[in-house]
């Protein structure tokens, strides 16, 4: 088999596997997100003043912010403690979970 064909076959396999991997991340993230509900609300829609909603935020943005809290580059008394024990996989998974939601804005 030619190298180009192998490369194309590899891309096809990655494309087929991606939804399953994404689904696994979201499922794993749902478990991690259980500890977020008290402050950030069910499904990531906060009703607490000063606490941001996480639902619909970019997966990359959420992961970046959590890593900054974990690594002490961003400071919040509560979030630094919560993020400290999180692994990179935990952060990626919970970010995928909250990013899956679509938020619709409406005028009152």
C-alpha cells in the first residue's frame, strides 16, 4: 500500500473514531461536573451572582481557565482549591461536557 493511501486510511479511521471519543469525554466530564453544579448551576447555567455560567463556553477556553486555576496562574479562593487535584484528562473532559451545550440568548 502506498504511503498516501495509508495516510488517507488513517485519517478515515480517526474521523470515524472521533465522535465516540468525544462522547466518552462528555460522559466522563458529566461525572466531574457534578461537583460544579452547586456554584455554576445544573448544566452549567449559573444563578449565583458573580459566578459565571459555563454552558456553551468554548472547550478550549474552559480548559485553559481551569489549568490556570490549577497551576496558580489565575486566582480565585474557591476555584484554586477545586482545580488543584484535577488531572489534564479531568479538565479536558469537564470542558467537553460544558462545551456541548448550546445557549440561546433572547431579549426580555
